[in-house]
C-alpha cells in the first residue's frame, strides 16, 4: 500500500471516529460519551478473572468430548476458518457449562488454512462439516442450518466462550414471547466490559451497539427487551423460521450485515427480535475479521451497508434518524411504557404481593409493554435485578441505577402510565409523577386497604391510638383514590366499600393472580398442617401466636401428633421459641412445593387484615384444602364446606383441622373446590381484562388465553 492510500484510509478512519463520537453525544449525552471514551482508553487487564474463561493459547487443549443428542432441541452452528486455538477454547467452554436442553454442536470448517479440520474431526460428540471451498460466514452458516437436526438454531462465532445460561435463556425467551422470532445474547469483552446489549439501526442503515464499553452489571443493560437486531456472534432462531426467511442473504457474502438483514426480515413480518441478558457470551471481537475498516473482512462492512439500504429502503424510512437518543429508539419499538413503584423489590419467596406484581409484569410484557420498576426503599440485589430483567423489567433507583427523579427527567415524556403500589408510596410519588410524566395515567394499587386492616386491629386490641391511626390512613387513602386516574383493590368486598366511601373514584378489582398448578399426591400419604406467612406482617404475627398458643393446644386435646409447619420470614429467636415436638418453624424456604405436596391441609387463622390472602390462593392452586377464619376468606368467593372450611375460635378451628385431616371424602371435595375457585376468580385472564380496561389497551386481554388459570 503506497503513502497516498495509507493517508486516505487514515483520514477516512478519523472521519468515521469523529462521526461516531458526535453521534454518541447526541444519543448518550456528553457526560456518558466522555465516560465511554475514558473507559476505552483506560488501561485494563486483558482478562476479567471473574469471568473464568478458557485460555486461547498457542498449545490449546482439545476437549475430551462434547454434549450431544440424537434428538437435539437446538443445533449450535459454529463456522470456522482457522484460528484453531479460539475454536477449541469455545468448545471447551461449551463442554464445561453444557445446557439444560439437549443440543448438538456443528462445526462448519470453511476450508481452514491450518489443521483445524483434522484436529476437530477427533472430538467425540462433534459434528464436523467440511467446505471444499471457502464459502464465508454466510455460506457456512447456511450450510450448517441445512444439515442441522435441532428445531432451533444457535449461530455462534468460534471466537466466543459461553457462560452459564448461554443456551437455555435464549430458548426460554423465545418460548415465553411467542411474537419473537430471534433472540440474541449479551456480548462481553474478555476484559469484562460490555460489548453489546442489542443493536439499533438508523434510517441510513448505520448500526449502533447499545452499551459498548459500559459495565456489564449496569441495570440499564440487565433486562430483556426488543431491539432492531442482535449480533450473529450469538443468535438463536427456529430452523423452520430461518429457512422460511431464506437463511442469511448471500448478497452479504462473505460477511457483515447478514445478521441485521435477517432480523429486519423477521421484523418486516411482524415478529420481534429480543436481547436476552441472561444469556451471556464472551466475544473476542476482531479475532475473526479484524478491526480495520479498510482491509480484510472489515472492508465489506461499508459495502454491505449500501446493499442493506438498497434492499430495505421502504422499511428504513420508518426508522429513527441517525443519532436519535436511545430512549427515543426504545419508544419506537415499544411505545407503551409503564413505571411501577412499590415499597420494596418483589421477591416471590417473600409474600403474595410479590407474586401478584410479578404476574402483572408477565401479563404486560406479553402484550408488548416496556416496563420499569423502582423500589421506594432503594434496595435491589443482583438476584432481584436478574429476575425482573428476565421478565423485561428495567430496575430504576437501586443497584447502581439512576434515581427516580433523574430517570423521570429522561423518560417522563415517554411514559404511558405509572402504577404506585400502597398508600405510603403513592403519597410520596404522585405529585412528582404528575409534574414529570404529564401524559401518564396514574394507577393507585392499594394492594390492601391500610385503614381497613388497621381499623380491625384496633377493634381487636381495643387500642385508641391504633384507631386514630386507622382514621388518618382512611383520609389519606381516600385522597389518593380521588387523585388517581384508576385505583385497584384485590377483593369485591373492598371494591364495594370504596364505592360507598369514594363514589367519584374509578376502582377496579385486580386480585391475586394464580395458575392452577394441580394437585400433587392424594390424601393417604400426606400428614400435617401448613401455615404460610412472614412474621413481620402484623396480621401474620397475631395469627401465628394465636395458632401456637390457643389453636394447637385445642388440637392436641382432640388428636395428638398432628404437626404444624410454619413457613415464612421469622426472627431466629422467635423461631426457636415457637418450635416444639409438633411445631416446626422452617423460616423462609426457596421452594414451597415439597410442603404443599406432603402436608394434608393449610390453615389461615387470621383475626384481622384486609385484601385477598395469598396463603389461601397458593394452597388452593396446588389442590391443598384450607381451613380459615371468616375474615381470612373475605371477598374470595369461598363457600364453607364446598371449597373451604370456616371457623372463628380456637376450638372450632381445631375441630375443623381434625375433620379435614382425617376425612378423605371431605379432603377430596375441598381440594377440587379450591382448584375450581382459583380458576374462576384468580385467573390470568381476569387480571388481564382489568389491566386492559385500566390502561385502555385491549391487547393485554387479547394476549392472554381465556383458558389461563
């Protein structure tokens, strides 16, 4: 290359960098752009040891075998052209981490100039296809797809290494989001920085990777969401869909823009492309194709961009202009945007309110809503962020994310709605939302009516101070009902109560949401009684103490040996104090199913409270009969002797427990009645209909099968 050519290429490279920097400022802002540049040039170790990746050295280790299946769910297709050490490191990572689904690994050797094919041919479990001539990335991937046995294809670069969850998370995303055709991984540099969290395409065909050089732990990149395209370095699609789209378009051979083209073709058919952060892949970018735009494989990038623009001129006309801020790009992909603020981050192991909120997120995500969640207490650990991220929920105001006022300053204009959960949270945030998100419908989710619960507690205890607190709560909650566009309660009783107390408010019933899980073992092998509920909640505290101090002695007088299992958060000292030969205080458990399948009944001896009781719903959804107080069963459509046994004093509760525990016919009737009650009153379809009405979006109900329970 002569001096003139060299200078020309360098000038083009400089112009390219200036344009990208300017675009970054417009999309991210000056501060974020400076941070990114600083990150790019700051000295870093070559490898992040926390990733624990395989070395790709000059004397590579050959994996002893690879997982393989005669009937794979997924075919992993890896095109290679030399670079044997990287290919073997990739295969070792696959052998090391495996997957829950059966899969096969297909290497398409694209006439490698080294001894790759000969070495790979000796790895047990690997399917090796040899190209007699170089077909490039596009041709090799298409050949692998033609010969794959799996229902799904996962295209994987040979300069990648997989991490736990790499395959199963992509497959799960495509199962849960049926409108999606393609799913792609979070790509990470070997030094630990984020390489790509999905990508966007501008109206001129230019592509922007989201999150490059940012922290891979940043909550902004930790939630599943639609994007314009995902990199072919780690891309999953159903084989039938891939072939129907014509595979990777040969006009982009040997490589570049074939992944963007495939994703655009899928989106043109009304399908979605998903970025899935739970699937993490380390990608040594540039190993296969280099990084110089003027030579090698990289020189095809500009050429193929022009071909892409020519092919998709009509579709690109609706894409955002170059340098459009990322927040506005998200609004194009998902125009309906909801922020939820609750007192704490939902934890399905903690309480029924968490289960209900997670189910609401699932219903809205299924209907294509963009979702964000902020915990008012500011706490969300990595496990919570990942659990919400898998549902497509961005976490705000915790775990390193920007606070709610700052987030609203950037996103308030895009919000279609905001849901404030519980009166203290609503009182704190409603004025801020009205100012920062003027177009958003404000939803007040009472969860349960504080004034009703406190009033009943005051009546039970006779405390005048608590009665005064209940009246203050009543005034506050009624004021919030009047300010909100729509309010939610969980029971028909509370809905009627508010219709009388605040007739000008629009109050809808949005109850607990449960799927019928089905009954486990039948009557005979079961034994014992189950109570579900955290000790920190005052109605549960009272119920547990009364259950142990009054109901259990009455039960022992009737039939000794029936064991009570207490499940839920509880101080260690109290847990030890409650323990007895027939009382086991388990504390919090990760999985309730073993107890639901081995206990003979569940008990809900609540003497005050409000709302619908998740402990009853949970038991009934598993076919476990319930003995409860009348107050505990309030507003749930339950009939004594048909789907529940009701009793209100210690002796009557003990008598009911013995009857259900010993009478197989009664047990069977209550089990079947409880399952029917869940299906009739607490289904996904019922909740979806309420949300559709509140948000003026019929798509929520349309996206939920009417038979869901």
